């Protein structure tokens, strides 16, 4: 018998045409040792001279699969928040690894952005290509580096069809979906900027 430890790997691209290098951390969020994990991320950020650290995540939410996933992005850095029109974090309470990491980065004045996308709770088990494309689109916006999110369209379409079929087979889900869509549309309308803001 062997123990297979979860791995986190750092990848870096060559400098792009935009003159930016992208450093990616791919792996498993730790259940423990958050301080040590955060220290390692900070070490990578300092070693690479990162101008901004962006965390990407997904969480189950009461959102319909038939609408564009909403990405909630925030930054404690006032300049970054203003530049990209991001919210400032206001939550205070029990935190997770993202909050721990953000606090460590803020303490060292390393600009950081947190991006979370809501995924339909009734389809949370399947790999959600629509949510992945939304996160990549937002990442491209803040980094200026092409992410190729448009190349996922075929997988997005397949995912939507898979969920459509599953919902159609479940009377409870198909009855509830219009309520989720109506609430999504109401919230989207409320979030539209005024003509003065535009």
C-alpha cells in the first residue's frame, strides 16, 4: 500500500505579447496547515515579483444553469478595486483558505483579487465548463492576458445540454427552474448601472 499525497504545482508561461508573465498554481486546497500554505503562496508571489494575485473559486448557489454565471470579484486594495470596478470585501467572521491567503497578502501589501462564481447547486457534481469560462473571462479582464475562454464554447454547450436533459427528467427541478431564472433576472436588473453611472 502507498500513500498518495495531494500535489500543488506552480506553472509559469513565457512572457506574452502583452509583456506579462502568468504564474498559475494548480492543485488541491488543503484542509489543514492554512498558515503554511498561505506562506508558500506568498513566497511564490514575492519570488516571481507578482503584480497581483488572483484566487479563483466556485461555490454552490441558487442560480439557474440557463443563465450566464455571475462572478463576484473583490479586492481589499483600493486602487485595484477602483481600476476594475470590484467590490471591497466587507465580510467579517469565520473564514476559509481564501480569506487566510487574502489576509496574508494584504498584510504584505501584495495586491490581491478574489473571484468566486456561483454554480447551480443541483448540478454541482459535474464539471461546470460554463462557470470555468466565466472565471477565465474575468481573469483575462484583470490580467490582460488571453485565457482562450472562447475555446470552451463546445464544452459549455455540451454541459448545458446535459443539465437540460437531467432537469427535464426531474419534475421537481423543472418546476423550480423558472423561479431561479426569475430571481436571477430580477437581481441582474437591479445590478444594471444607471445612465448617470454609465
